[in-house]
C-alpha cells in the first residue's frame, strides 16, 4: 500500500514539473523579448532627449611645407609629414584632456548645460559630479578621429540643442588653434630667448674688452704702441743712415785737415749728438725694464686681439638671432580648417532604428539561448 502511494506521489511531481516547464516556455518569449523591447520603446518615446552633432575637419600645416625647395618623394607618393602626424596626435590628446575641458567649461558652462537633459536619466550630468566622472562624460560628448591617409582630424561634438553643438565645436577649434600656435611659438620663443641671451653676453664681453683697451691707451698715453714702435724704428734707421754719412764726411775731412780743426770738431760733435739721439730712440723701443714700446706693443696686441675676437663673437650672435627668427617664422604651424562646423538640422542620437534592431537581436539571442538550456534540462528530466 505504501509503495503504491509513493508511486502516485512521484507521478504527481512529474506532472507538476511538466506543467512548470510548459508555463516557463510559454512566458519565456514575453519575458525575454517583449518586456525589454517595451521598456526600450517607452524610454525612446518618453525619456530620451535628442542629441545633435556638429562636425569639423582640420589639418595642421607648417609654413615651410609648401615653400620647401627640396623634392620630398614621400610626400609625392601621398605620405604624410611625420611632424604633422605628431602635431595632430598631440592635438587629439589635448582635446580629450582635462585642460581643454576646463577651458570649455568656463566658456560654455558645461555642467549647467548638460544637466538640462530633461527626463533623459541615462545622459544626465549632475552639477555636483566628480571631476573624473565629469571628464568621462565630456569624452562621451566629443569624438576626435585621425585619418592617417588624408592627415585630417575629424572633430564631432554633441549637444541637446543645435546651437550648443555648433558653439561647442567652434570653441574646440578656437582653443585648438591657440594650442597649436602656442606649441610652435613657445619653441620659437625659447630659441630666440637663448640667442638673445647669448647676444647680450657677447655684447657685455665686447664692451668690457673695449673698456680695457681704452683704459690701457689712456693710462699709457699711447694710441698704438706697435705703430709708434715701427715709427721709432724707422726714425732710428734714418738717423743711423745720417750718422754713417757724417762719419764718411769726417773721414774725408781728416785726409786734409788736422784733428783739432774747427770743421773736424764740428763734425765729430754732430756725430756724437746723432749717436746720443739714436741711443735715446732705441731706449724708447727696447730696454730690459720699464714701459717700453716693445713691451707695450705686446700687451696692446693681446688686448686688441681680445677685442677683435669678442667683436667676431658679437657678430656671430647677431647672425644667430636673425637666423633663429627666420627659422622660427619658417617652422610656424597653423591649424587649417578644411571643413567648418555647421549647425545641425536633424538629431543624430538616439538612432532609434539602430537601437531597436540591436536590442531585438540581443533579445532574440538571449531567447534562443534560454530555450536551448530549458530543452536540455527537460530532456535530462525525462
């Protein structure tokens, strides 16, 4: 009797399991497909806020890209200038940076604007949001893509109104242009500042050496010791020539006059006076001690050589400044707007057909997967 009751209970449990599986299969389609689709349609119809997109395309060019006289075969084959690629990637990172967000937030008041999202809770920005979440939200509202073939940056900005999307894009372009200009001008300013600093050092050095030269001339009361030494040497040579002539005249007189003759004595006195003058002039030129012309000439030549060297350095510094200015002007970078942003007429987000199709595909996949699992379970129960 007990065995019979247990058998009846087991059959009842099996029937109950079959009924529960049948009910689960019957309501599976409603729970997996119709309910999520209904929620999505309710969100799109009631809560979602349309978002408009404004797009612009820019390129970064250097002023010497087109003015270069050399033939760049890479550019002829369609390759992009490596420096332009680097600048474009730098700009892309800057646009997505907190620095750009801080500038745009001051100009456009992002927190207040994006907090006015109506009932769209999925794209709402709280005015008290943290900096990290605020940055993530900003990056979701802007898209920057780089086309390595054309060398263009495409900037797409979102807004709940067409005007804000357009102003958003314009503000990004304005700040991007300032960033590129500052990037190139800062390098030029640093190079020019270094060249000007070196020029000031050269000028100060030249002024010091000139002052030393003037002080030496004033203290020794001489303009050019070397020139004076040459003049003194020329004078000594002239006097020696005259002395030789007078000695020859004396020898001639002694052939027919006595030693004590007045004419002979007069010539001898003239020769002695000439020798004294020669010795005096030689003493001015060379002497073992004292400020003589030869020592002064060596010292003066050393000082004058320093003045000449410092003057050449100053000329090189001036040339370097002009060359730096030309190079800086030649390598300046500009942000060229290839496609200016336009005010959108139609909303881009949410893309209702795309969302419904994707959501329906996901729900169908989930429905098929669960149905397969239930079929496997039911097969094992049997």
